[in-house]
């Protein structure tokens, strides 16, 4: 009851005219920043942080929280419409969102993404309200072995992601992880894998360079090959009847939504994990538990729902350790944390007692921001659909330009643009030979998290891998990961046994 | 397609060996007090890449994958033409970024693509060739303060920045 009363007070703060205006403004700005290739919530929050000094601290964090939410919704738009993940959190949405758009179901994919984001965000914020302190304590017990086990589980799901050709999937994972290791060795600080001594490799390979190369350039080259350069207009319509049909279809995905929400929320709480691993794991799990896993990657609505619920739930989860313990769960929350410190609001357990208006006003604003993000997103769907109706010979050069600019903006380095072009061309050639590219993109995102976790774990155990089995949380996760890795093999054995012999 | 499958497997195998050699520039074994050397992680991953390539070539030899059985050409002449035109235009645009900057290269690319490849009217081509860089400038440079390359056209933008700031 006490929580309910505090939450109601929070709503009174959130519904103050200035705060409500900031929520609507934040959601709209965030939606467009998230939809722009190369820019995500972290860019939006970082760029607009200085502008928040014009309003009181509570309004400031409400505005930044709304941008965060809006950007999480917006990331799905470029994934679905252009096949270019706007941010790492929306990579998994591309896998099925883009094929749905190509089939003429862009409206369906956008409505599914918006609804799933709303469900994920709502579940996330409810869990946030109810279980903030105990969940933060559990997450805090996670050390390097547990983090690595979690990463291994994410990689294990990739084996199921890549289709049937396991060697090509493993190759894709390994090359993604190697590209993630380019730059400076995190422990010794020495340069590592600096190809041809080119200075651009010192800052590593940004995941967006590979992601835009694969899902932007390579995807466009593939589409041009399929269309043979002919004028190709994507069929996409939006009307109330189709929205209703999509919502009915979405009711059938409730299991995926719940799985994505809970998984995403918990992964979001983990320090240094955030929404990206959460959305990738949710996609992998959705595919693993699906009755028709082969339809994933070809436009299965569950493939949009799972990552979108997870990344929104995770974005809320990531705020939990930030607010209660002063530990950010993602890069965006790290910037929010910085903002709180600047505003004189020291995050930690005491913030709940010292600044209840601020904390509960912020929590209540998350409910409101989630609802407004949904409404604003749905209102703009017709504009997004209009883009798809453009002739392909107009859409293609615009997408190419967005890819090039999107590849340049994160690091402001032309080296990355050239690298992106190379990845795009090689990715297109490999795709023609059925090499799955998704695991490489996912691996380059997770590699920089997995390597330090593995090295710290081995340092803790003096080089023994037994540390991953002797710690309870790590042990359970590793066993699940091993089962997932062995699953294709077990399936082959099962199928062989099931197949009747010619004599039988 | 069958030949392409083999060539890709072999090329990637050689690339894996290069990565193993490159990773070994840093220690790949155990360092007392420091744990695994800086090269260990990429080295063993490159080993994983090599093993995968060996498996791909073995499966090619046994004709297990659809690509290893396919006798269809990897690219027909029309595909090669489209591929060359598109990648050529992209390389040209990125190259021009260094010389005339984004705001010269983007219109040039759009004019080439829309007018000469897409055969759209000069009017439509002109609208996109002007509107796209203007939008890019306002969104990236003014709203988000992310500077795009300008090459030798840099001084031309100074009065515009003076106007906005």
C-alpha cells in the first residue's frame, strides 16, 4: 500500500504541466533520434543533457527518461523500414522485421514492434516499482564468471540463430568476436590486431560499422540483385482493419512477450549488460522454443516481438541499479547517472528517502512516457509506410546515403566508412553462399563484454575453467548454454532415430 | 556456385591463419599474475574460424550443402553489371567525401543514381539532390552538432555556422 501511495504522489509530479510537456517532447525527439541509423538513446541523452539545465532536476531526468524510452521505440523503425539497425539494441529486430517489410507487412511489423515495446516497457516498469531493491541485490552478486556464463548463453543461442549450417554459424560467431577484439588490449593496453598499422584500427571496430555494412549495404546489394535493377515498389498499407488483425495476431504471442519482458528486465539489471544482450537472448530463446524455428529470419512476428519486449524491459531494468545503487546498467543510464550527480541528486539507497518526490515522480513518468511513446509511434506509422511506397530507385540511393552517414557519425572517422563498405561487399558475397551474418554482428557487440569477463574469471581461479561450474548461478547458466550448443546435435541424433528404416 | 563455395572456404581459411599469426604478436599463453595474454582470446577464436573453414571444405567435398551441389553461376552478367555499378557509385561517393566533402558528394551520388541509373526526371532528381544534403546539414550539424566531412569546401560553411551560432 505504501508503494501505491508513493506512486500516486509520483503521478501527481509527472502530470504537472511542465513535466507532461517534457515527457511528450522527450518521447517525440527520442523516437526520431532512435529511428536515425547510427544514433541511439545514448546519443540522444548525451546530446540533450546540457539542455536540461534549463528545467528543474525532476523535470530534467523525466525528459531524459522520455528520450530514452522514445529512442528504444524508434530503434525498431529503421530496423524494419530500412533494414539498418539504428542502435545495437535493435539489431535483433532487423532479423524478422526487415523480411516482414519486404513481404509488404511493414505496418504489421511496426505495430507489433510498438505494441511489444509497450508491453515490455510496462512489465519492466511494474517490476521496477515492485521489486527494485531485492532484484538489485541479486544482480549485485553477479561477478565476472556469471557475466561470462551469460554471454556464453547468448552465443549458444546464435547456433540456433544461423540456420542449419553449423560450421558457417560458428565461423560467423568467431569472426565477429575477433573483430570485437581489434584495438587496444584492455589489460595490457597494447595495440592488438592493427591490420597494416592503419591508425583507424586503434579505436577498435564499432559494431555499427559491421551492422550497417551487413544490414545496410549488403542488404541493398542483395535486394538490387533480386530486383535486377527494375523499379520495385514495396507494397505496404495501413488501415484500421489491418491494425485490428495485427493486434489479434499479437494476442497469440503473449508467451513470447512475457518471456522477452522478464528476460530483458533481468538482463537489463546486470551491470554492463543492458538492452542489447537482453534482446538478442530473447530472440534466441523465442526461436528455440518456437514450434516452427525455420520461419525465424523470414518474417516471423515473434522474431519482432521478442527483442522489442526485451529491449524495452531491459532499458527500464538498467535504471534500477542506477537509481538504487548508483551503478549504471547501460551506457545511457551511465549518462543519466552523471546528470543526477550534476543536479545534486546522489544516487543510491538514500535517494528514496531523501528525494521521494524526485524518485517516485521519475518512476511514474516512466509509465506515462511508455504510453506516450506508443501513441506517438503509432501516429507516425503512416509516414513511415509512405517511405516504403517510394520507388526502389529512389529509396536505394537514400538508404545508401543514410548508411554512409550513419557509419561516419558514431566515430566521425572516414576509416570506418571504408571499412563499412568492405564489410558490406564481403557480407553480400558471403550471404550469397548462405553464411549467416547475424551471429557476426551479435558477436561484435557482445565480444568486448565477454572477453574481460573470461579473463577476470580465469585470473580469479588461477587459470581453471572449473570456476564456471562451481559457482551456483554461473554453473546453472553454463549448463543451459551447453545444452543449447548441443541442441542441434541432439536434434540430428533424434531425427536419425525417428526416421524409419527402409525395411521397417 | 560450387566453385565459389570452395574459394570462399579457402580464402577465409587463409584469413584465419593470418589472424592467428597477427594475434600471436601479443602473448597467447598464461602470464603469471596477469592471466591469459592479450593475444589469447583472438588467437583461439581464429583457431575456431580455421576449424570451421576446414569443416566447410570437407562438407563441400562431400557435397553436403546446397551450395556445394549447385552448378548455377555465382553471378550472371546482369548481376555483375548491377553489382559493379552500385559498388562503383558507392566507392566514388565515399572517395569524394575526402575531396569535396559530404555536401558535394551526396548530391553527385544522388544525381548519378536517380537520373542516370533510375532514369527519373531532372525535376525529381534536383529536389532530392538539394533537399537531402540540406536536411543532413540541419539535422546532423545544427541539431546534433555532428560534423560531416567537408573537404576543400570547408570555408564555404563558415558564414552558415556564423549565422546559426
